[in-house]
């Protein structure tokens, strides 16, 4: 990125603040519960209806708002409101992503809707739908242990059905957060935006439509840029951002692929990599900075489905060289409708400049006189990147994100000079084991939590 490109990201798109204010009002009403709508909450829901006036959602949202404010709350009404909330955030996402693409000069393919057909709602999803309905009626401040106990039953039923595991993981993680906050009524501040996002996504995931399994198959050479590690008490996901060179030629494509595993809250730091041992080729490619050759993998939008038996290791590939040579011309994919959210924007970029600290202590990188805030709070504990190392970097390969009202850069890899030697550090460097002797010694002293838990689980199963 150059300074002129950074400057284009300075001004927020027109109407962005208004859309976010409407969503904030909706989230406040959800916090209080739709079962007891006051005048302020009624005004907030009416603002949602006004915001989508003139769109295909207008009539359905107006009817749902009218029914809920009159005291009738049905799952169908909640689905409509969840859709309206997601549409507003989707519009905000599109405006921000358009601004980002214009600044970077990045081409993006239009969205092609996959085939979908109505289907019967399985019992597992019906139970989840009823739980989301109860939450909306009660409100976050009304969540108690009884409601969370009901969630555990729903999660167990959903996990037993492969097609429902996505909603099961979402619900399990949210229930764990809520359980840690009970009684929510005594909280000084509720994370209304985050919980509102999870609620709306959960409601929409329980709708009775089935997406076609058919997806275009691609083959080619996958050149990693960096890996984003998402950890939660109950799950971990490793998301690889890469450039795909299609077999037979063609324009390089910017894609991402991910693998995930369930976990418990005691497994933290570098130990989470051991949970992904079923994907040795991916872990090796991350640790050794190697390319991958993929064959006939499904590609939905910009998300590449992962299958270990269709992947093989290729030659070493420097992510910084890939970013410098291939990234500017790579074609990006449109975002799937359900994923259109400002928080979901994560655009790979290479930034070369000098890190500086603002007066308030915020770490940023100076690019031709323009500054980009570095989101060092997003650095995972699973790799060698630290705030101190980022602060000495001369080049940063990261994800451009919109957070806290501004564009920020989340580091995935840095190039820095340490003791007069140029070094690189990447989030995935420890995928096959910790390479820092000091950290490795601490890990050995703490013991292998994953091995201990597996041994105990095996012992229980043998009884």
C-alpha cells in the first residue's frame, strides 16, 4: 500500500454512521427483550422498518414490527427482523469494501447465488429456532441458568446431525459466553453488538432452506500469504489467506481456506496446533512456507473447501514475494450474503513503512506520511508475532480490517531487523512445533494438555 491509497480510506462512506445507529437501537431493544417493548424500543424497531423502506423487505419488516410492538412475537417475525438487521450491516459492509477496493485497485467478481431449495426443518434446527425465539422474548438481561440448560440440549441434538454442526458450534460458544456472564441483568454493559450478531446469524441459519452441494472445482498452485488464527473456549479455526494460480493459466485468485477443531478452555497458546494434527500438509506448508498443489477442490465464492487427500506439498514460496508480485493483480471474490458484515472484512495487503507510536500509545505504521493503525490486540498467542517485534518491522503482511470506526491492519507476518539480521516471523511458524527455545521450554514444563486430555478421554471410553 502507498500513502495515497491509505489517504483514500480516511473518510467513512456516506450513510455508514446512520446505518450503524439503527442497528445499535435494534440491539438495545433485543437486550431488553421483545416480550416487553417500551417506547424507546418501539422507536428503535420502527427505525429499522424506515431504514429498509423502498427495498423488497419493506412490507415484511413493517408487518413484523407492527406485530411485535403489539405484543405478538413469532419465529417468522424474528426471522424477518434478523434479515433486516443483517441487510443493514450488509449494506455497510458493501460500502466499506467498495471503498477498500477503490483504494487498492482490487478487482472483485460479482456474487453468483448457489442453487437452493426449500427443505423440511430437521428437529435439531427446530429446537435451535425455538431457543433463539425464547432469547429474543426474554432479552439478554433475562437470560438465566434454566435457559442455558435448554441450550445444552439443543447443542447435543444439533451436533448429532452433520448438516447442523455449524449452528451447534455457534450456539455452544454463545451459551458458554452467556453462562460466564449470568446473571446478565447485573452486568454494567452488555456486549449487545456481538451478541446481536450471533443471534441474527443463528436465526438465519435455522431457516428451512438447503444449499446445493454443487460448487465449481478448481485445481492449481496455492501460494500462502498468511494465516489468521481464531480461538474460542470451545473451538479453534485456522484460516489461510492465499493466492491461487489456476492450472492451465488464468488470472490469479485471492482465496481463503480454513480448518477447525473443537477444544476446551484449558488448551491455549501453541498447544492449539496439536488439535489440527489431522491436516499435516497444511501445517507443514505454514511452518515451512511452502506452496501447495490442489486438485479438484470446491470453491464457493472466495472460500476453498479443504480436503487433505487432494493436496500435496510444493516448493518453498516466500509470502512476501507472493504479496509483492501476485497480490496486486489477484482477483477477489464477492462475499456471501450471510457473511456481509463490517467485522468480516479482511483484505490481505502488504504495507512497507516505519512503525510509530501516537501520543496515546497506539502503534501505527507510517506510509508516506499517512498512518495505518496496527491491530496488535489481534495477535494470536499461537505464533512468534509480538507487539515488540511488530514495532520494529520494516514490512508487514496483514489483513486490512474496519474496526472501532477506522481502518486497521492486523499483522499476519512481519519482516524486521533483529540484532543486525533481517528476520521474518509469521503466525503459522509454530504450526509443527514451537521454534523459540525459551517458549518451547515453557511448553515442555507445562506439559502437553492435549495429550493428557486425550489419554483421559480414552480411559473413560475404555470403562
